[in-house]
């Protein structure tokens, strides 16, 4: 990391909110929030050669790449050579099979402040307060966009020269989120006096995931963790090393939604002026729904074998899991000889996509019941 030339991260925020009273005990809030963050730290692999078909004529280095002899970073000149079905850019070739600029080293992680993120959120909140019943319900529609986050290998750019093609939905982009909580108390003079029932309901749409190949398609060191699926029906564009994107964008596959309902039943007993016993029963995830957290987004093929899967458990995903999707046509279109004729290393294509694609990897907690007691004196 360049500690002297990396600017500090900055953030700007703007918000607008309107509150109105709706009858006795009801209020509604409508708001909008914008947050923009710039100069965020992200990882980069600087040991990357120029894409096949491009070069730096003024660079005296034996192997030309992202980093210049004076330590600066700059793109290469020319138009990258694309493979069959428009795949590219490639960094390994017959002339440089390892896909390295500095052959004596492997992945060189360089962290710099080039990432940015924007958040747009609209909210509607309904509140009600009365003697025995309180309610707060909130709905948020939001969109989070960034060009990469964190400093792990899986978040390295697919093409280190082209940060623009990394700009897409954020890993944390949850479009819809509904939260409602209420508390109901029994009247003091009733049989259920000192009894309180409360609940929290959460519902949100799924988080997005990136469709990864699972193999090093384009020949850079980190490609096994970063390369995304391409080929028809994806239509890419590649005019230069820093404007070359031929694969699906980041975070285009929507995961499963999350729905939870938590409840609490409590009662307190007073013995003397300063002595009190509280008895509580809590049930988390009352309906015992299997809320899926992470899914397997490794497609298993460098190109799509038919329709692009869009969301968890959709028809295309189920067909892949059932083994009814064939990559035979794509195997023929990506025959090894077609790569060798362009000076590229062949890219293997499996007979079918990964049969575990779209399967759950982690699941949130099942139903849990908790009893507690608190004695105050």
C-alpha cells in the first residue's frame, strides 16, 4: 500500500424526511437517504502482464504489464486479443503461460484507495402509540452500488486494468426490507394484568451473488477466485485494455429472501416496594423457516450453457442441478485449436455446469426457544 499517495477515505451524506400525524396516535415518516463514499481501500494484483495483443512500447521491462519500471501504474496500448465466443482479455498465452509480469513472484497484492460506493434509500415508517398497544413498522427500498470492496482475493478485479467493469451492485445490496415490531399489554384490572406480548417481524429480499467460473479462465494468478462467466447471451465490449469487459457483471444472481418472526411473552410479579420478578419466554424464528445465508455461485463453465440463471431456485438453476443442461455446443465452440491459433492457452469446458450451483452453503439459525427469569431487589 502506498501510504504517502493514498488519500484518506471520505464520505458525504444527504437526507430528507417528512413527518405527518394521521389521526389519533398514528404518525408516518417518509424519508430519503444518500451516502457516497470515495477513496475506499481495495486490493489489486499488480503482478499482471499486459493483456494478450497489447503492449507498452516505451516500457523497457522484459515482460510488460500493469506496473511500470518507475513504480507507476498505467494501461497498455492496443486492443486485446479475444478468444472464441468473445471471451477476454487474456493474460496468459503461449508466450507467457504463467500470466505474470514478474516471473520470480506470484500474486503481489497492492491496496490503494480507488474504490467508491453509493447508497440510495427510501423509507416509510408508521408509528402508533396507545395505552396498551405500541407499533412501529418500517419499509426500506434501497440500492447500493460500488466498484469492489474488501481486500480479499475474491474481491480483486477480474481485469486489473479496467476498474469501470467492476462497478455493479454491492455485495450488501438488499432492495426490500420490512421490519415491524409491536408490544401489547393487558389492562391492569384484567385477569392477564402484568402480562406483555411483543413481537418482531423481519422480511427482506435476497442478497446478490457473483456468477464465478471456478477456474482460471483468463490466466492471471487470482483468476480462479475472480473470473466471471461470459459468452452468449452476454454481449461485451473490448476496445482497449482499460475498457474490456466480456463477462457478466458482478452480483447479478439474486439469493433467497429472509423471513423471521420472533415473539416474547412476559409477566412480572411485585412482592414488595423494591422487589420484582420478571419471567420471559422468547421464541426466535417462530415458523422455523430455513433462511439461507450463502449459496454456491460457482457456475463451473467459462461460458453460459444456455439461459443465464437469475435467482435462487429459478427454473434455470433447477435444470442445472438436475443435470439437464448440456455444454456440448460450447465445448465445440471453444475447441483448443481455436485458442492455439490466436496464441492463447485453451480454456476447458465441462460437459455440464456445476451440479451444486445454486445450492445453499450456510443457513441461519432454526427455531430457538429461550426461558429467562430476572429478580430485582
